[in-house]
C-alpha cells in the first residue's frame, strides 16, 4: 500500500507515498491541503480532461512540463522503489506483463494474451514483439528473471507478500513464459501488474547491478531516462523502440520537483509548467475558474480513516467504536475541509475491484451514538489520544472537528501531533495513542483487487497488526483466505462483499473518505488522464500547437 | 594575528564536537529507523536486520559516532542511506546553491539598507526618515514565505519577468532563479541592518571629529561616506554576521517556496527519512559555516576599526 504523505514542514501539500516505505517526501509548505485527496463530484472527474474528439487530431512532438511534489531521489529501479516520487516515473519507463488502466480489470501489456491451467497453478503468458529502449528484444528470459526477482523475498523485500505465491517461471520459447504457483492466487494478474513486477532486461541488470540500474534504468515503456538532476528534475525522452505504434506522441517529459504546493499552482498559472500534481483542495475551484486551466479530480484507490487501537479500553467494545462512527459529521468535514473533493467512505478500505456500493456508510446520528455509548463499557466517558501527523493543516482541521463532536458523546479527544516517522513507528507497534491517522491522511492500494489492502487493514497476519488496529476477526480472516485462494470471480466478489459488511459493523476504524487525485492541467495538454492507481499514463498525451 | 587565528580555530573544535554530538544523540533518540522507512513497514524483521547491518546501524552508538568523526576529518561522510549517492556528492551539489543564495541575499540587503540608512539618519525625524522606518518594519514583519509568494505573483505571474521557482541552468539561469529568493531574504535582513546603521550614523554625526571635518570645510558627501559611514559600520557588521548564521537555518522555508536544491531542504528531507549520515554531515556543515562567519565578522571588525588589535 502506498501512503500519501503530507510532508514535513509547515504546511503540507500532500504527495503520495507508498504506505510503508516512505521516503523523502518533500516538503510542501504553505498551502496545503491536499492532494491526494480529492475531489468529488462536480469538477471533471476521472477520465481525460479533453478528449481527442473534442480537441482535434493528436499531433506528435513537444515536451511536457510536469511539476510534482516529489523527487525521484531514491532511484528508478522497480524492485523496492520506496516512494511515489520514483514509482510514478518508473511506470513511464517500464512495462509489466499486464497493465492497469481506468477499469478494475488488468489489460494486456507485454503479454498480448495469457491462459491458466485447469488447477490454476500454471499461467502461460504470450509475449508480443517488443524491445527495450536499448534496442534489445524483450524475451521470456527477461520475464523469468524479473518475475523470479519479484517472487524472491530476499530481493523484493518491500512487497514480499505480493510475489509470495509464485514458485518459478518456465521459459518455453522466447515468446512464451509460464508462471508456476505454489498455491492458487486469485489476485495473480493484479499482482504482476504492479510496478515491482516490471520486466527488466536481464542482461543489463546482471551486467551493471541493481545500484547502477536504479540510476540508469532500461525498460520497454514509452519513455526512457535521459537526465536526472537531484532535487530539481527528471528528464525523459520518447523510447524510439516502444511497441505501441505511433506512441508516445510526446518527444519527452520533464518532471520538475516543486515541493511547495503554492509554487506549483503559480507555475501552472504562469504557464511555466503544463501540469501540476497535488493541487491543494482549497485552490481547486479558483484554478478551475482560470482560463486555460482545468483541474482533474480523479478517482483514486485511496482512502482516509481514523484507525482505532482495539486493544486499548474501552475501544475493545464494538459499541464504543460504532458510537464514534455515528458521531462523525463526514458531510460537514467533506464540505468545509476538503471542499467537496472526496467521497464518503462506506468501507474500511478503498473502492477496489469488489467494492460493494450498496453497503451503508455510518450516517451522522448523535442520538444513536449517545445511546450506544450509554450501553457500552465507555458509558462514563473517556479520554482518547488521537495521533495526527504534525504540520498538516487538513489533518489538524479534521481532528478539531472530531474533538468538538466526540465531546458531545463524552469522548474527550486529546490531539497529539507527531512527526511522521515517530508516529508510524509507534503506532504499528501498538505504542502510543488510542487512535491515529497517517501522514497526508490517506493510504492507497498498489493493485486493482482488494486482496492486498483488505489483508493489511483487516488481517493481523499480514504483518502490520491490521494497520495498528489489532483487529482480528476469525471469520474475516477465513473469508479473506478463501477469496485469495479461489479463481472464481463470483466467489471472490461474494467473500469481499461479506468482509466489507462485517468490517463496517465491527468498525476497527472510523473510515472518512475515499480520496481523489487532484491534478491541474493547462488546456494545451490533450488526452491527459489519471489512473485510479495514482499515476498518469503519458504515452497518449499530446500538446496542441 | 596568526596566533589569534590558531586560538579561534582551537575554540571551534569543542563547539563543533558539541553540535554534532548533540545532533547525533537527538536523532537517534527520536523513534523511527531508516531501514524500516526505506523498506516499508511490511519488510520482514530479517530484511530490516540485514539492511541495518549493511548500513552499519547495528553497531554500538559510540562506535558509529567515532566513525563519523573519523570520516569527517578526511571529509569522507559515507553513503546516504536513502538517496543513491555519497553524502560528499550531495554536499557538493547543495552547498553552492545555498552559498550563492546567501551571498546574493546579503548583497541585496546591503544595497537596500546602506543608502536608506544614510538618508534616514541625515533626515532624522523628518518625513523621509519615518517613511523609511515604516517600510523597514513592514518588510521585517512579513513572514518570508508570504513575501516570497507576493513577489512571485508580481514578478513572475503578472510581469512575467522572472521564473516562479527553480535554480535554472548556467550562471544566468541561476541568477534569474535566485533573484526573487534573494530579494525575499534581503528584504528581511535589510531592516535589521538599516536600523543598526541608522543609529550608528546618528551617533557618529554628533562626534567631535565630524564637527572638525565640517569646520575644515570638507563637503558633506565626503564627510558621510569617508568618515561617518566607516565609523558607524562596526556594530552593523556584527549584527550582519550574527544574522547570517541565523539565516542559514531560516533558508529552509525559502528553498522550499522557490524549489531551490539547497542545504536547508536537504536537511529537512534527510531528517524525515532518518538519513543519519546526511543529517550528521549537514549539521557539521552548518556548524562550520556559523563558526567561520563569526570569525570573519571579527576579522572585518579589525579592518574597519584600526583600534581593534587581534
């Protein structure tokens, strides 16, 4: 899971990061609010800002200038890339066997087709004709090399669980590879679509080693790295060997590192940049009202929650946890703090592939909350220590609203601001705080299906103590195991829907919103899109003259 | 003079040891470890332990500190934990940016402060004096990030004269990129200099040698520039030196607003990722810079005032 990070310093813009491995998120000062979360409804949701039909015929050429809140300062090696600063550029340089897109199903990538054996333990991938940016062909040997690295927990140390089911890869011929599994994995295609399973050229990695490869990556994706200037910019040029005919349309992309959110907005306004990521919520409306600029508020597989440590009394009592959910005015927070740029959550995890829209979110109902409290072990009221990341105005505003409302049901919230690293290291180990929210407020998925995030959030065996809630419901664990080990889509959908229902009732957290990606785009940029997974496919983007 | 420098250098040693030791202890006391941040909370304990070993973080803290000191003596600070490069090359990339910014800022503040201070002192308590003092109060009181954004709005967005941010390329690019941040910092620093200098000039104007110069028929500009200003500068130089040290830490905000790849922004991000070697090296650089600037201030003092002997 990736985490959106707020950032240090006075006031954060938010940038996204993977949940766990976070690295330099960089600072965004002043402004704030964020990014990742975003938007809702009205403004342009998802999809392209300007579709080809309305915008004329795509033309080739030009260099896209893209201001980001994060730098790719940790290198561009797909294995163990620790931050979105790197990941979102890795996905421009590398391809995977199958790809994520706008939908909830993976699409053909380097593999033009695939089939599975009857027992679900062998997956055969047929590779298309494709070349790396050095001109060498992509072969089944490269697939074996890359996927076995992904499956090796000694190499893939950041995401070991996602490659765990893979036993080995068999090379049938240069264009055919078979992934053999140790056990059935219902999410295999989703797992091999993530950035960490990108196909790397075996010869190059073996020759120069991982460290040099992270500075001189070679992939088969639409762009290739030409220059990286630490703390300033990452320059990509079109990969002349890219396999999709006629793409990419751009000659190149310059990702500029602009940590301050206000400065990104000003760069967009002045036309110094064509695209600015992570626009603060409070500037969405004004930018949308500016000629030549539109803000894309896109669906994202990310969510914001107040996690409750269920081992700390009286939070072990489900009635107390439900009362907190009923006493949370999500509509009001959405309107006043997020400026409408999010969707109220009806699940403990983001709206992934098997999300059930029909589950009810907790309505704001103080009477109900009071009744539940009076029946609970917390009926005399209690003090609740809520950890929030320091220097993040959005988190702080949300916490203040909660403090005011929860006081009405006898819960005296003590807001504690913690530096991010300190907050997380304490929270996941059950030390410090009865409740917490993470930096930037949001966490996001790395894959399209529910397995990864549902496991981390609800299953203590996934290694993070159910994201520090210590939630442990044997029934949920059983359903998750069942869903993970079947290939029946029907069964998986049923299991995850049941998990969603049970988890909402058990309420190990107070889920607030499904957050969004907020990106400012100038009108000369055509066919720009944001994928729900968080990054922007740039191969089809073109610049109007 | 030689002995003086030696003595000052010797005094700097305990100061630098104190600073780096304090930074070392504090950052290790703060919860959060680099291996977990780098690998993610989901990494297995074995993977974390392996990385800690690779990074040398499994050794006792005193050993780690002494290794840092040993490395620092030969200017070798090791590898950054999170960024794929050596700390030495990180410093090499970032020191020039911050040094250049600081230099330009000080130049701006001098260019603004000196003429205004002279004008203000010569027209003491008249309209011009009040106007100048009011102006200086406003720019001093305004938070630098706000002033910076206002300048970007005016000069980049409306007039389109300068880039909103970034360090640019080549000397011209750097100068264009540094103009607004230097003006922002300079306008914060200028009022401090202006006020000190104004008072200095007023005091000096009342001195007997000025009366004597007037009596000998020297022109007013000559008296002010040659005699008054030099005698008034001593305290201003001290104030400037102190403030540069202070500014070094304040540049973090300016570097962020203007997206400048300097030392301040690096320090902030390395603390967030618990990049111990980088934090240690940066602390040392800041320490050395402050000590050096103070020394320079004292030397300048002697140059300006021949009565001061070193």
